[in-house]
């Protein structure tokens, strides 16, 4: 069994046909990853978080009109570190750190 704390990097891209549903998915995604472009997020997720996110997204979208793609890039501390390449403005992954409130 895999360690549940191991994180995989996912590119999550969505094509949502209604603006209200798009905003709901966008707000949900902000809690799971880094917004990189209009409808694209980079997410470092545990296996449990992936299942949770898929369930929540599935409840928000219209399955006959909308589409959400999850692309598994690889381990967050492995290949995913070098998998993102940009043309134009450089891509810089955000640094994950604890915030004490």
C-alpha cells in the first residue's frame, strides 16, 4: 500500500460551459492547488486528496456539457520539479511553506 502522504503533481484543466459553474470550480480548485492559467491548476495531491477533489468537482459540473482533465505528472518531489516548461513568461512554482496564524 502506498504512503498516503506521498504527493503526486497533477495538472488539472477544465472547460466549463456556464460562468456560474466555472466560478464554483475555480473557487474549489484554489483550495487544492496553484492557479497557473485561466482554467489550469498545478496541484500536489495525496491519493486521498485526488479522490476527494474528483468527487467535489464531479458534484459541481454538468457531465454532459463540461470537462475536467487530471494529468498525473509524477511525484511532487521527483520528475514534476522539471516537467513544467514555459515559452514566454517563465513558469515558477510557488514555494510551499507553513503559515502560522
